[in-house]
């Protein structure tokens, strides 16, 4: 199917591991574990997309492995296929109740093994695709608001625990309504795509993150970036957009498409509620940039820091 997917085979029997490896190697990257302890260690460190797990193993059996994995947040969503030599309904039910997605019976028949594993890998692949689509803005193909909120929460926590500065930026296209009125909505869409690409390109050599968070509104998260560097990054980014030289006859501030931006930089404090308050300050700074004539960057006033 796809080399990017990985399957962890857990079996104490070498010949079973070999049969399973041969079944899977054309569809996914194969990882191997000989016992329960190795299975847990490799699942935690390598986060495989699927685990094929033997039930009967010395020291730690498959049931204990699945219980451990289900109790850890990093591994609890990894689908697990059980392998059993028993034809007891009770054993099968126990595996399924613990959360196994399928059960394979020994002796292993390669055709059946391949078909069952293929189905599970397809599910993983489709889930991944869906997950990517849910986080991407359809017009510009950069991150969308949902992804922005998730990254903001993560970076807020990082700033909080590491004490590093975090800069938040909101950027808005100037006189965009007039652009649409003048050149048409479709041309407006093309401009948004070009701006998104340019902003993304501008952040390529930084740890910055860019998303389209509204119609003609974009936002950046700049981790470990104090205000003076944030200003430099944003000024460069908006210069790159004006350098695209997209004619805008209806603009009240330039002959080409321009952006205004508001920045708020801080070291995170308290909960993620304050992340929203910090974003609000970047938005207010953007409002000031608009009021002051647009096509410029304004840094939020430190006197209006959230309490
Ligand atoms: N083409 C296009 N236009 C959009 C999209 N989303 C929002 N818009 C338009 O963006 C315009 C935003 O207008 P306003 O909020 O008045 O802002 P503005 O005209 O840019 O004025 P300032 O922000 O004050 O400089 C509206 O006309 C929306 O229809 C989109 O996906 N495609």
C-alpha cells in the first residue's frame, strides 16, 4: 500500500514473525518485537500505524500488552490485530472487548493475513487523509482555523513550560472588498492563494506557522520569537506580498495589494484562555494598523496585556 505506514509485529516465535513479515512487507514498513516489553517500548517510541500481536507469549501475554497500550495516551488509538492459536470464542471475545480491531487464527494463511491487514491499513490511510483534509484550508491549501487553534494551544503550553517568548500575528488584506468589486470574486480567490503561498514561503526558514483563519485574514504563530524578531519577520512577509505587484486600483493606500498586520508577543502565562486573550490583542493591534492608514505592522501595546 504505502511505505509511510508501519506495522509492528509482536510474536515470540521467529517463524511466525517471518511469515507475517513476508505478508506485510509489500504494504508497509515492518517493525519487529519478540515479547511484550519490547512491544510496549517500540509502540511508544515508533508509534506504528498498526500492531499485529500474538496472545500467548512468555512473561507478558498479548492481553496485558493491549491493556497497557490502551492506558497510554500516545498509543491508545493504534489499531491492534490479535493472533490466537485457540479457537475458543471466549479468547476471541476477550481480545475484541479489550479493543482489538480483528483476530487472526493460527495456523496463519498468508492470503487471509494479507487481506485482513490490507483492510486495516486502508482504514488507517483513509483516517489520515480525512484528518489532513479537516486541517487544511480548501482554497489556499495552507492550514485552516482548526489547525491554527490546535497549534496555538500546543505552542502556548510550550511557552508556558519553557518560559520562551511567543509572538502571535494577524494579517489582513487591505481594501479587499474593493478588489473583489473591481476585479471579481474569482480574481480575489487567486489573490488569496498567492498571498498564502507567499506568506508560507516567507516562514520557510523559521519555526513559524501560518494559517488562513478567516476570509481575507491570515495568522502566524512564531514560537521562541521575541517581538523585535517578530516585527522583522512580519515586515519581510508583507513586503514580499507587496513585491508580488498585484495591481489594485481600488486600494486607498497603494497601487498594489498590501497587508496590514498586528503583533502581540509575550511569554505565556496561565491557561490557554489567555492564548485567546493574547490573540485578541494582536487583533486590536491589527485594527490600529488599519486605522493608521493600512499597509503597516503595529505591535500591541504592552499596557493592554491580559491580566
Ligand atoms: N474572493 C474572495 N473574497 C473573500 C473571501 N472571503 C472573504 N472575502 C471578501 O473579503 C472582503 C472583506 O471586506 P472587508 O471586511 O470590508 O475588508 P476590506 O475591504 O479588506 O477593508 P479593510 O480590511 O478595512 O482594509 C469581503 O468583500 C468578502 O466578501 C474569499 O474566500 N474569496
